[in-house]
C-alpha cells in the first residue's frame, strides 16, 4: 500500500511518516509512506498512491487538496489530530484501514 | 474557555482561512516562498562580507564589494524573481500556461522602471526598484498581467493555430494578444503619462510597513498565529500569506542598511518572530517540551521526549497534536500569553538598542540561539535574549503543565 502525507512544508509529516513506518514494521505490514509540502502536492499526488492523508494543521486547505487528488483519482482523508504525533502511527493506520475497506 | 474555542472555530478561523485561501493571496504566498532560497543564500554573503569577528572583518574588507555581488543580484533583485514566480502561480491557479503568466508578469513589472542613460555605458536599470522596495509593485503588476491573460483566454482573444501545429508552438501564441495589451498599457501609464507606479504604490503601502514595526504591529501577528494554532490550524502559513510581503520589505530595508554600514532601522522582519518569539515552534513550545520530557505522567514524558529534537528544530506539530495543546483549555493561556510576553520583551530590547535588530534570513530549522546569533549578523546578546525568552516561556508553562499533569495522572488512576 502507498500512502502520501501532506502538510504545510513537508517537515512535520516526515515525523509522522516515521511513526507510521514503525507501526507497520511492528505489525509486519508492507507500506510505502512519503510526505510532501502543500506546494508540491498537486504534482506529487499523481504518483500512484492508494490514499492521500492531510495533516490537521492544514485542514482548512482540504478542498484544494481534494481537487488535486480527484484529478489523480486518489482518495483523500484528514489525519485525526490525536494521530498526528510521533506516537500516532497506530491511530493513523487504523483510520486508513477503515477508509479503504 | 469553551467560549473562546467556539469563537475561534466559528469566527476567526473561517475569516482567516478564507483570506489565506484567496486565489491572489495564495499566488503571492507561493510566489514569494519560491524566492526564499535565493534570499537565504544571498544574505549569507552579507555575513561573509561583514563577519562578527573583528580580525576576520579586517581581512575581508578589501573584497567587500566582490563578496556582496551574489547578495546584490539575489536579495537585491528580490521583486524581480517574485514577479515572475507570482505570475507563474497565479496563471497555474487559473489552469493557464504558467510560464506565459510568469513572463508577462515580469514584463509588466520591468516596464514600471525607467532605464537611465549612463554616459559611455549605455542604458542601465536602477536596481533599487527591483529589490524588496519594489515588492508591492511586483505583486500588483503580476496580478494585472495574469488577469489580462485570463480575460483574453476567456473571451477567446487568442490567435488560434490550425490543426497540426504542435501544442507548444500553439501555446506560445496564446500569450501574444495579452502581451499586446499589457505592454502598451503599462508603457502608456508609466512612460507616456509619466505616472510613477513605483512611487505611488510604495506611498500607498508605506503606512502598513511603518505599522508593522510598532509594538502593536508585532503583537497582532503573534496573537493571531497563536490563536489559530491553539485550534490546530497552521497559523504562520495563514498569517504569513498576508504579512510576508511586508516582512520582506522590512527585511530588505534592514539588509540594505547593513550592507551600507548604517544602523539597522526595522525591528520586525520575520526573523524577529522566528528566533525570539516562536522558539521551538509557534506558542514557544520548546520550554513546554522540556518540561514534558521530565514529567511524572508517562504519557506526557513519552510525547515530550519524542517531540524534543523536532522542537529544537522549531517543528512542534508533535507536541501540539500529541500533548495535545490544540483545544486544551489548560495549556491555552501560556500558549497565547507566552509568545506575546516574549514579543514585548524582545521589542523593547531592540527598541532600546540592547540587541541588534535582525537583518539576515537563515533557515528556520536551526536551533533558536544559533538562528538568533546569525540573524542579527553575529550579536552575542541575541543568544542571551533568546535564552531569557526560552526561560520565560518555560516558567510560564510550568504551573499550567503541572495542572494538566495532575489531571492526566488522576484519569490514569481512575481507569483501572
């Protein structure tokens, strides 16, 4: 499964990427997770992702991200605030599974 | 407290986010952000030309003019780069050809300048209008140019190529009629009618730039950014959309004064907030993270330790969403009051000349004392001020974090 995360500059999502990867390693799941800043998102989202996740602090730009992702046919979801932390990998993966199944 | 969060959610956030997502402001934001690498690298040459160590300063003095060239041709032409990249982003937002938008914006901006005839050297463009001083003109001309491009496209005022002409060739003709409108228009206003667009726009925005330097002008963005972040919205990107052009004008004036060896005039370009107020991220959370790392609550300790290194690099989403600070009534007061207090202290310290006013843009992920030192051109007192501010924020967070810690520990006991 391929997951793309987007925040303002791509910095804080990089931390969350690590959290998701750690959680995936713990449960033995094969995942490819990557993060970008809002400016790169329209181009990056075309890279064949299964889902794009939007960081809570840029949720006010959700419509903009949805428009870009719709063109690439990628579903978009908001990351729940409590999942957006170095310890939030499990919360995010549970949310992703709920959305994709 | 609940009322404050409800007000934020229903009043402030919708207004601020609508403002920050407005198409033209968004193009200005993205366009200006694209020029930041040039500004950061370019202004570093200023540190090299005027190193904080006297012995070094004496050694490089004969070469100052050469060392300053990269600075002059990047930072010194900031509005030129911005005009193109704002035009590009605005055109892209309309799904028009980005490069056409950028080139037209650049032409419209350059046409507001008057080349000067220098005996024996030919025509020269005065650089002062192409730097930060011309920023508002660059924004205006980029918008005018791209709106004309859009109008022409919407009304189908384009030269259409017959079938079979390659796409790229056809696209290059699309900008022909808009260029035929924009160039004569700006030329007529500036060069025939003699209306000095540069002067008029600078005059128009002068009060805003002056206001940005006052104590109130410093506190307003601090409070707005803190309030937005307390609701979990990226405050600096929202507020910066509107404030950054002004911060860049202030920075440009400071850097010009520094390059000329004069006293630095402005207190409040962006590094003011970056290195002395939002230490560890918005809300000045570095102190909070340190306290959390030593907390008796295992949960707070875990988040605090995980958030420490990002915090040193001024990334604080882990603590904002992890603690959480977002919508947390117990941490709201120090999160908003701390930065405001630090802003007041820093403003007075600089106003009274105790610390050099910042004039160099350095990457925002550096630890605050280092960033503060470099941003002030190597003033050791900036390190002291940053340290004092960290301490103040920490002390202010302490009682509130303790109360929150007690609440968490009690909840832990109550749940078997």
